[in-house]
C-alpha cells in the first residue's frame, strides 16, 4: 500500500491560508481523532507515464486504526486494528498480515493516522503554495522507509492531496475528498475476518 489517508469541517476550518501547511498538519493531528472520506490514486513512473487510476474509500481513528478500501478498477482492502495490518486481495485469494509497528512506522499513513511524534520520524518543511493548496514536505529520518519524501497539500485545515516519491523514482498521487471529521465509527469497521479458502501470509 502506498499509501500511502475527516462531523463538520467547521470544527477544524482555518481561514484561507492564514496558517501554513505545517501548522495545519499539527492542528489536524491534534483535533481530528477520526475521519472518513474518498480517495483517488494514480502512479507515474520516473518518465511520467501514468498507470490506471484507483478509487476507493478510507476511514481512520487514532491511534493506528485505519481502513483503506480500493473499489475500482479492482477490489483490495488494507485494514489495521492497531495490532495487525492486513492486506486482502480477493483476486489472489490472499491475505498478508504484518505487525502494525513494522508496517506503518515512518510511512505516510503514520503522518495522517498515527499518534506518535511527527518530529521524531520526519523532517518537516513548508513548500510553496500551488494549485490552491498550502504544501508541506515530510522526509523520513529513517533510511529504510521505502520513499524519499511525501508532499501533503492542505486546504482549510484538511489534507487534500499527497504526492509520494519512492525509491524507484515513481510518484504516487493521492487525492482526498468528501472528508468528514470526527464521525462516530462502528467498532467493527477496523476488524477483519479472513474469508474461508483464503491463504494467509504472515510477515515478521
């Protein structure tokens, strides 16, 4: 997963760009304890060629609970219950399980969904505004994070776009929309029961 993912926007709304992206991220992490929304995702290779886009829905609840469900063009589910992260691929009839601490760590998911110190895991710096968004760059302090940096575009206190550059020169672009902040979420939304006749691969 590349990530790679917000009630009422009035709860966290910031007027225009009165606050820079870093301030908006800090407020988002502090005030938005759960969220739901939709996403689009597309990957461009190092020559700029685009792959088929994906669309789906996401939900998260701090600390460390999230659900990232791809709906089109194929079904896939990534879900964390706070202990295990499971990736379910119906076409392959396979579930991959990993401990959450090893799976999220210094990943983009930790920036938006985690509860730890951002400063410990990332170098954060504001970038120039573009496309009507205030931008922040997060560079992982760990050399084995699997990506060079992720840029996050904010508007009105909410993350709207993520652009992740990985170690292979590929850029993953994720758009977030229909964000609802601090909704009441069903307890079982972050649980997953492995279907019958599905292989389970456990990663350490």
